[in-house]
């Protein structure tokens, strides 16, 4: 990456100059406040949240990193019920929906988890990376903090990232016997039960157990609901269990965490909003009886073939983490984190939202993952020099089967002389292995009491390999179920394997693999003008491994994505009169080469492909600004604004689909120059607002707080690739319009001095109609669908503590 030196220097000096301007107003040194004070503006302090971005507990305000951190209390007060709600409280985070499975897609600074967690935003539950975004969908119970780090990460812990990380940290055992039981009810018949018990055995050993259960009717009502189709879509039905053991025996501190998550729900409602004749096969769904839906209605009935289809989204996830810290000497510690995760997710849905088996997909994924992260941390020169030396290992084995029944309307329309309810039946089966090894070194040095430098380097060796089988039959009855390998009805599709160098068409197997290696690094300069004012300038370089494409015939491999980012920031706690104010600002500019972009293609033989291409270059620059102020006693106001400008600098999309030659075919997406286009999931403006007030009542009556929060996002591009044929019907089908939603809660702790606490909450209080995802397939299948955000929801809960 080549930046102009004067531009980088200007950004750095701007932040340092701003720090000097802030010095006269800086407050006197004061001890960190409790989380309660942070939430309510009690006294004249705003409080601090401890995060572990560098493997040790540190005040978020002391870190030279753009980090958004929320305590468990703040998560509750701002009514974060699901992962989708995170964007409403987290500055600079965008959460969309995957077109299949309804799982969340997280995006930070122009980089998204478009393919689960294979993208540039890594997700963690405590210290172990998650394999699927499903693992974080409903993890927000009995948590200590939620941490969002922005920009390239990876030289200190875990996997490499180019966009950032999101970490949910759960509460550890304490030295008190305590617990709670919680029950709640809301509209759409929402039931919630939650509980925790903490058991200290002695001064060394402690246990903590927690669980959560939620069941709710769907927002989207199915007005046909026949032949296996559910009566409503976008419901909730899941439970979680978590157990933690801590063992602290002098120089050895050990924590063991087990977690389990079970989900059995109907699909997220992908509602058809427009039907058009397609460009190749002449599909016109309206003439075939398909009906458009609305925000809260959909029409999915029995398949015309008479075959029963079952639509659902299911998951069984299990995780284990063993974290141990050993004090080898006064200035030397060893930290090791071993993690294991086993995920089994299954989705069965029709993404067109109609009765016909138009794009009906059953996807079954089983993944096992082992990780080990070991770090030796040494301090010297009276603590002024802190050095970490470590290694990271990841072994991921994934088996995925897909049974797709598509294009039923082709035959119903008589395009091939048939009038029977027949489909194109496609089986995909893949076994993929991903191994990653790395070593890293990171040092921090306090040159003076105020001036410090730090830097780190990491080197990765990654290997991905894939073994696949593809089967296909045209004009057969739908075959719903767990069929993923060739059989009598659906034989091997030799055409899909011809692009594999290593293949055996007799056994219908293709194999390919590739190795990647690259460094990641960062360098930071910090200046502490006081204990309450920190300025920093940094440059960081992140790396994301490449991989193999299974079903895109033209592009067998995609290359690693690499991002270099310059950032300068200022974190300051000061005061206006005797009232505290906190302002954090960061300016950044980054460049990504070989940007990994998710694509979907269709071939003229009825086969559908999906995978990753590399855009040549992507530029991004932006501003993160956060402010917290307590203008009067017991009132805290929070505001954050994020501006991001991102463009593909060089991106010529090759011809895809059709006859797989890049030149011909009815479903061909011709070569397109996307240079200058805005990447998907990248709104230019985002605004988060919150106000929390603690009511001045007699402490003997308990503690009552009210929180009102709001979130605004400007328009968002849904997909990077929108063919001309689709665009001819309107660019609105690839755009999520801007929207603002507001939420509120009232929390009454220790009602009238009792052990009972109550909460009343409401989300999307103005019942704003907004869209969180779109899927447009006019060219291949003649439809455009949308996933709507949740309507107004409200509820109440009671918690008994003991």
C-alpha cells in the first residue's frame, strides 16, 4: 500500500493538535466509577468499562484502539435481545441478513461477514472464535461486556481480520453465593425464562451456571400454510445453557466454560415484493398463481407436485473453552486458551417466498473446530516494557450438504413442452479443511510517563482443501430431504466437475486445495497528556486467507484479502463546570487489495453457483465520533456518529454464469466494470443516541432508571453485483432505504426494597417499516424478495435475585 506521506502526517498531527486543545478542560484524575455510575451519571463521573482487547484487562479509554464496549447492564437497558439489535447501540456496526438461513451479517468499515465468519469481521464468545454467526444470535444473557474493535486485528490474539472483531464476554464465578430467576412476556406471544446460580465452593473453586429460553410467534403470517409450510415466519424458539468453573490456586488461574445453543424455528420471512418475467427462461410467477406479500404477510402453500416440504431453521451448537494463566515469575506469565466448537446447522427454505419449488434449498452443515492460542508475556524495566510472544493454531473441518429443487415454474409454464410440476434437482456435497498456524510478537514501551510506542508482527501459514461431489437431474419430481450424493434419480453432474484438475467422474468426486501465507503487523504511537486524555496514531495491516470455490466454475480459487489502515484518535475525559464529558474521535483511511466479494451465479443448464471473487482494490476513509455527557445529576446522554466513504478503486467483474465461458448464455452476467461503486453493507452515515435517567427516589424503594435510545442509518447497497437486467426494473431492488428506529426501557431494581426487579421495554416504538436485506433474482427466476426489520415489540419481565 502506498500512501502519500503528507496525508498520513496530516491525520496524525490533527489528532495530536486536538489533544492539546482539550488539555485546559481536562478533569482532575479520578478513580474509575462503577458501571452504575457509568449508566446514570451519578456523581460527577462517567465510569469505565474494562475490556481485554490485548489479553489483559484494561480500561477502554486507555486503549489506542477504536473500541465500542458495553456492560451487561447497558445491554439490558438498551434492550439488546438479538444480534440484529447490536447495530442500534454500536457505533459503526451494520447488521444485515444472509439471503439464506436468516443469520446476521456483520460489517465494519466496509468489510462484512458475507460468508458466515469467513469474512473480515471475526466473532468471539469469550476467547474462542465462532464458526458461524448463528453462535452469537442470542448470546446476550449473563454477560459482562460486549466489545467491538474496529480495523485490522490479529497480532495479539485469535484469527486474522481486516475489518474488526465482535466479542461477547460472559460473567465468571464470583466469591458470593447468588443467583436469579427471570420470567418475561411480550407481544407476539413472546415467552422468556432465564436463570443463573453462582456457587463458590471455597476460596479456590467456584461454579456459575446460566440458561435462557425464548419462544415467540412469527412477525410474518402465512395466509396459506399448507403442505408443510409453517403458519408464520420469523419466529423465535431457542434455548441456551452455559456452565463456568474457575480455579484460582495462587500462581495458576484456570477457567473452564461450556456452552450449548439449540434453535428450532421457521425460516426468516423473505417476502416477494415484485415479480418480473426473467431474461432467459420466460418465468412469469404472477401467471402461475404466486402472490406478492407485505411486511407481515406471505403466501406459501403446498407444493403443486403433492410432495411435502418442511421449512425451518435449526441449530445445535456446543462449545468448550479452557483458559489458564500461570505466573512463572514476578515478571513472566504464560497464558493458554484451548477452544473446541461443534456446530450443526440446518436450514430448509424457499428463498422466493412462494408455493412453487422455485429456489427451495435444504442446507446441512456440520463443523468441528479446534483452536489453541498460547502467549508468553514478559515485563521489564519496572513495567515500562511489556512483550508478548505467542502462537496460534486452528483446525477447522466442515462437511456441508445442499439439496436444491429449483425452477419448477419453468416446466409449469410450458417452456420445455411440459405441464407437470417438475424441477431441476441439484445435490452439492463438500468436505472442507482449513488449517491455520501463526506466530506473533508484540511489544509496548513507555518512553516517558506520557509517550509510548507499541508494535506487533504476525506471520500466518494457512492451508485450505476441498473434496466435492455434484449431482443434477432436470425435469424430475421434487426430492426434499437429506439427499446430497448421487442417486438413481439425480446422477453425477460431470459438467460441474470438468473445471477440477483433480477429479474422478466415475465416483463423482473433485478435489482442490491451496496454501497461503502472509504477515500482519501494526505500529502505534501514544501520548497521554493526562490520565484522562490519550492521543494516538497507528498504522495496521491485516490479512484474510484465500480459499477455494466449490460451485463457481470459472474461478476455482480466490486470493487472500489484505488491508492497510492508518488511524489517528483522541480519547478525552473532561468537564463543563462540574459536569463530566467524554469525547472520543478517530479518523481513518484504509486500502484493501484483492478484496473478497461474495457472488451468486446461475448457469444455463439450471445449475446455481455461489462463492468469492477478488476485487482488485477498495479504498475507505471515515470518522468515528462518540460523546458521553452528564449535564445534570442522574442523567447521562450518549451520542455517536460515524461517517464512512468506501469505493472500489479497481474492480472489473468477469463474465459469470450462462455457459461458463464468460461470453454466452441466457443467464450470463456479462463483464462489468464496478470501479467507483460503493461496497455492500456500507452506509455513509450512522447515528446512535441514548439517554439514561435515574429517578431521584428513596433508596429504600429501590432504583428506577429509564433509557431511551435511537438509531439512524443512511441507505445501504445490498449486493456488490446487480446485473443490468435486474437494474432495468429499478435500482431500489438493490438498496436498503435509510431509516430511524427508537427503543426504550424502564428498569426498577429491588422493588420497594425487595429482591424483585422489573423491566418494561419497547423496541421500534414508532413501528417503523424498514428492510434489513434484499434478494433479487429477476434474471434467473423472476422475483425480488425482502426481509423486513422487526415491527414494534414490547414486553415486561420480573427478576428475583437471591
